[in-house]
C-alpha cells in the first residue's frame, strides 16, 4: 500500500489482501464485485411487501394495513405448492366459496379431506 | 404491516471511519486496526483522510474534494480511499460486526498444568488457593498427586494434543517442590513417551523457592525446566504477606536460594512473578531489587486477584500509582530495545509478543481450550487457578473432558458474550480479562473485568507506542517475538 506500512503479521496479511484487490483490476472476465452486505430477508412465497403473521404497533392485529387473513389468499390462489392451506389450482377450487370477506367469514374456511 | 419496499439505489457510497486506535511513537504515527489487531505505520495522507472523515461521513466525490483541499493529488486521493476502504480503515454502508470465529470443537491441547499438591509451607494471606477469596474445595480430596494420576495426565496430554509439535507441562501447587519426587518421575516418564511418539515436550514450574536445594537446582537445569519464583520485592515488601504459618517472613530463607538458582540454572531464563498488593506497589523499587540485586532475567507484575473489600486490595489511587511506575519501566524498556538489549520487564515483552502476531482473541487466555489444569485428585479444571473447585471442574483425568461443561465455560468466556467489550478498541488483546479474576469479582467467569478497563487501555496504548517506536527505529528487535510464538 502506498500510504500504510504493515508492522505486524496481521497487518502483512491485510496488506497482501489490499494489494491483490487494488492491482488486479485489469482482469475482469467472469468477475463481479462481491455483493454488498444486506439484511437477511427470507424470500419465499411470502413476498417482502406482503404482510406476514405480524402485529401492529400495539401488539395486536387490528391496526395492520391489510387484514392478516389476507395471507390465506397468498397461498391459496397463486401457488401450486402444497402449503398450509388447500390450493386453488388443482385440488380445492371452491374452498373459499363461502367466504366472501376473509376478515368476517374466515370461520367458514373448513378443513379439506382429499 | 406493509413494509416500505426496499429499492436498491445507485447512490454513491458514503464513507465514514472504521474502527481503529491511533497512536504515536518515536515521532511516527500508527493505526491499530480493530478487531483485526493489525498495526500500520501511516503517512500524512492517511491522517488527512481520518481528519476529513472525523468531521462527518462523506460520499466519494466530496471526500476526494476534501482531500485535494488538504493538498493531495486527485489520483492519489482516489487510490488512498480505495486502499483504506479495502483495509477497513474507512467503511461504507451499515456497520456489520463480523462475528469472532469460535475455536474448533477439537482444539488440540498444548499445555497441562499439574498441581502436584494443594499443600503449601507458606501462608501468604492473599493466596487464591487458601485465602478469603478461594474457589477451591479440597475437603476430602487427596493432598498430593500420585504417580498414576500424573502418568494418566501425561498420556492425556499426548493424546489430546495431536498435531502439535511441542507441548508443555507446567508444575504447580500448593508449593510445587513439596512433591519434588513426583516431579522427577513425571519428567522422566514424559520425556520417554514424548520421544517414543516423536514429540517434543518441555517443562516449567512455579515455586516459592523455600525448598530449593543444590540437588533440585541441578535437576531443573539438567532437564531445561523453566522456573518462575513468586517473590514480591525486597525483604520489607516480600515479608508483608509472603509468610510462614507462624507469621515469619520468608525472604531470608529464599534470597540465598534464589541467588544460587540463578547462578547454577543456566539452561532457561529465570523469572520472578510479583503480586502487587496495597502495601506493595513500588514497582520500580521491586524491579530494581529483583533484576539488579538478585539477578532475575525477567520480572513480571500482576495486581492481586481479590474481591475489592480485602485489606490487601489495591484501590484506584494505588492502581494509578502502579500504572505511573509501569510507564517509567516501559520507557526504560524502549531505550533498551532501541539499543538491542534485553530489559527484563515481562509485562512489556509479553504484550509485544502478542502485538507482533496481531492476535484477535475470542477468549482472554487458553484456559479450557489449549490449556487445562489437573488437581491432585485428577479433577480437570480450566486452569491451575480453578483446580480443586467442584463448581468449575471440567471432568476427570480418568474419564476425560466433560465437553458440555467445557462448552459452557468457553461460551461464557467468549468475547461475543461480553457486550461491554464490543465498543472497546483493546478487546483484540484483552478479550475481557482473566476468567478467575472475573469469578472472584463478579461471581461469573464470563463477566468482563470492568474494574480494570481504563488500566488495560492505558497499558495497551503504552505497549503499542513502544511497538511502533521499535518498529520504526530498530525493527530487528521484534524478530525474537515472531520466533517466540513460532516455537510453541
């Protein structure tokens, strides 16, 4: 390094690392810079802007932007994967037929016996 | 709740200062990077960068502008920023503390401390084995180790230290030499099995020197056994607390024996280990006496381990005085080092050895990890200070290490579990301090030793300054420390 001189073993290792990182910039094929550190966001069928089983500021569910029951439809309508709720695509297309409004009628969502 | 969508922005990264400690020595400027433990000598450009970012975080273009305003060429400034960012002197984005690596589960043993006996012919009031703050519970246990236990311990060490070229056995007590016959047997046996296995084993012991005889000294010298003598200064200071059961001081008994030891044991340096207590804090005077009058090669100091209410505990003012005198000896050490001479103040040389490696400790010491203690009964303890304590036992030499208890001990002592330490720049070296001291003070081996933080930071800074000055003026002197560690 131009402005720092390593004085112990650990510093020598850092020096080697920095020199290798700052002098090999001409080789670019198939290389990409390391991804910056980001918070861990679990990405699966639950999209990051879909409410999960969360609570509102008061610790309840009444103040959520969307009703928690909304989650049912994320797994029911759009997904083929056998999940915690029956799937709409293959096995239980009528599962929510008695449930006009999930917030009020969710008790009508019954078990499905294949 | 709908989270605000996180949209990746293409904004330029904002730079701010990373974690490091700045210090000076011999007119040069240095950085100690935390937690890496790396030491760099830096030039004015790095200073300019640090000063610029001390005023607040800045995006790249503004940072370059600031540096140019401070007299750097634009190209040079850019390269400087790149290099410093790679070395984490400056950082961007959110700070993510990198977790400290835990040692592997099968960490090989390196040192076994055998407490040959828990009996002692002295009655030093501050003793951690017998004094008011003792953790040992020796009732109903053997007072002297027998050969079968010692032999099993040596076998255990060889078996648990796979992959290590050289291993150590340290003899301890009680008063170690009260069981000298066993010591002799162990040395003979261990040398033989080590040789059979193509390994190298070396020995050391700590003693109060009261029982040294010409025959013992000859044996110690012939077998290259390192000797540390517990000794607190001249007659007046030493006899304050290092007394026989009848209250009589031990100085007059040991002084001639120590002279004889130093004169006739020529194969290893002889060290003195001083315990500082409330009445015994004249560090410079103690050092002069032990080094010049008696001739010890190395003298190391440690404040007594005690709960704060003991009469012999050193209060804050006393500790400040101790530190002041440490500085006097440290300055002297530096002058010696610049001339290439050995000074003998081990508190400096031990720290320099660690700085030379650039250690970044997960645990304050090797206790429970590369080092274990074995008591006369065969109980395994994290180190010699916990020997004979039922509460801290980590198994028995006949049945091996209790891995669950060991894991619990190591997890408590890990720097990650010491939240108070996470913002301290001295943590790569200190890692929270002695497990035993923590237990005596706070009742928990994993508690950081908060009562001496300022002291540790001041002392670490002093040693860094010495290291920097030596590295700038007489770098060859530091080579001995690189080799010292490599030999183990």
